[in-house]
């Protein structure tokens, strides 16, 4: 598959391109710097880290998918893509966003919730979900609070 990586010159874009090149070694990858002429007019897929205008869309004769590596597709001219029956998608992930840190945070929240004093003391989980904050009286009576 012939794939263009459309990007602005930046350290993030360079790193992003290198990672994609390594993972997609069986495909033909081309760098396309934002604001410059496309290196070809027959890309099947364009992955962008920024904007993709109607003018850029119209330069492509075989384009099937525009994928933006971001949390949304605000920078893509969706109307122009729709006119040419081109799919538009976005893919936030570990390569493009903060998925790893969000996952770590979620795991820490789960660990924190699992170590709640009320749960260790044998109080039902139903009680804890109805009242998410454990009262100090309950924690004291369970022996999990100073002075209990």
C-alpha cells in the first residue's frame, strides 16, 4: 500500500514517522511536509498529524482513507473527503497521545480502590459504591484509622 505521512516539521513528527516506518516496513511510506506539494498523487492512505485541506485531498486520485493521529478530525476537510467517497478516521493511541499514561492512571485508581479500608474490613462493595467516601467512623471501627 502506498502511504503518505503528512506532517509539519517537528521533533514529534520525525519520531512518529520513524516509528511508523519500522512498523509498516512492508508498505511504501512517503513523507509529505505540510504546505508543500505532495510527493505523489496516488496515495491510498494519508496519515496526518495536522490539517488536511480540500486542496490537498483533490491532489490525490486513489485516496481511500485519511487517518488523523489525534483525538479528533477537526483539521480534516470532511466535506471534501465525502465528495470523493474517502473515509476519514482518527486514532488516538500510545503512538499519538497519552494512552499509556491514562492506562497507568486507571490501573492506579483500581489499585487504590481495591485497597480502600472499608473493603479490607469486609464492608460490602455495594455500600462503598453507594457512598464512595468512607466515613472516618467506619474506618475507625474497622481498625483502619488512627484512634480506632
